[in-house]
C-alpha cells in the first residue's frame, strides 16, 4: 500500500467554494493542483502553501484543462481526484444579462472568440495559461 499523499485537481479553486475545498483537502493531508482564471488571485491565495500548485487559465479551453492535468501529475507524480468546481457568475437579474454575459454563464464560451495556441505552461509550480 502506498504512503504517498493523495492528489486532487480543483477547477475554480482560487475563491469561494473552490478555495474552501482546497483548504479542506490540504488540511486533510492532500496535495492539490488548481486551475483558475488569471485574474482570480490564485497565486496570492496559495503562494506560501507547499502542498498546492496552480496554473492560470480558462478550463473552457481544452488545452488549458489538459495542461492543468499534466502539470499536476508532473508536480505530484499522481492524480487521484478531480473536482470540477469552475463556474462563471454575473451578479445581475437574468433579464438584464447582455448576450455576451449570457454566453459566458450559460453556454460556457464567449461569442466570436478566436481559437489558437495558448502558449506558456505551469509545470511544476505556478504558471500562466493565457485565455
């Protein structure tokens, strides 16, 4: 039986419920990889936490999701659980959402978004994955 600490990857782990999940898992002996948006405060929230590794990016982009898994496995040598917590919330009444906000919240993408290479990787620590 392995004595290695279990490892989880949490999407949307920099704030709110995701951050609470990360803190709970770390206090329970887990090592945690996190993927969250560049403006989420991810690095600031967990800069001094050795059991946490993060990558900034948008999990709606397949390459970001793939790279987050790869970076977590590279850093901790395993992956035992994934918590799909990421979500977008716009604080206004439904009928007042713009079309762009509607797409971000309910469709999971921005309309007319260009696709293409994403550059930078977060292997082994903190990285930035531009969206």
